[in-house]
């Protein structure tokens, strides 16, 4: 068994021989401590310590590996302070975070919260939700920050990215009663 597992894709630029973005370096952290939860996973999202290339003989690999370990071991008080600072300094983010937290808490077992936006905005909103949940409920915090709106992953929060947010949106039914949706590009809920 892989135990608690985190899969993370780090964008590393253009596809070789192409002008299309979408080249990723994928990481799998497995057999994590039994107390590792969705909140700790989202706190890893923007870490500069993710490896972005193969380091077969590069000594900095060990340094990068140590960096991820430090993020995993970061005291919750530091993370809560980061979340609190963002909520206090950005009124629009605060409103979106409040909507997402209320939506997440109202989710039924088979429903999910859809958030359209940049991956960093989606990750920030998931971090707020995780910071507000009691530790016993953080195990159930499952998410994806970069998916198609109709993607089938069995996660509670599905982040959706649009290539052209001026022309794209979540399907109209996502905005009907019984669905939990936020489009951060348009502030549509």
C-alpha cells in the first residue's frame, strides 16, 4: 500500500520542440505519516522546493528534498498566519474564501465544490478551507487545482482552469441551486 499519497505536477515550461505550454514534472509522495492530510498537502502547493528536472548526479537534489520535508513539518501557526494575512489584505479574496468555506461545509457526500480560476487562486482558497477545518475533518479534504470542469476525479474540491476566461465558463447548470460553484474570473457564484 502507498498509504497517504500526494501527487503534484510542477509546470516546467513548453513541450519540447513546441510552443505549447503543458510540460510538467510529476511528483508522487507516498507512505506519508498517518496524520498527513489535505491541509498539509495544499500547503505544499506553491513550495519552491519541488524538483523541476532530473538530478541524477546533482547534489542540490538532497537540498530540494530537505526543503519539502521542512514544508511538511511547518508549524500550523505559521500557515494560519499566512492565511490570515491574505484574508485581511485582500477583500475580494476574503469574499471568495467565505463563499468557498460556506459551500464546502454544506456539501453533501456526492457533491463537490467547483472553483474556476488560476491555480494559485484555487490553491489559496483551498488553503483557507483547510485552515478553518478541525484537524479531524482535514483527512476528507481532497482536491485538484487544475482540471477540466467535467473531470471525473473523486475529490471534494475541483479547481478548473480556462485558457480564455473571457470566453469560457463552467456549464450553466453549475450555477443552479444544489451546486457549489465559484468562478473567480467573473465572481459568478
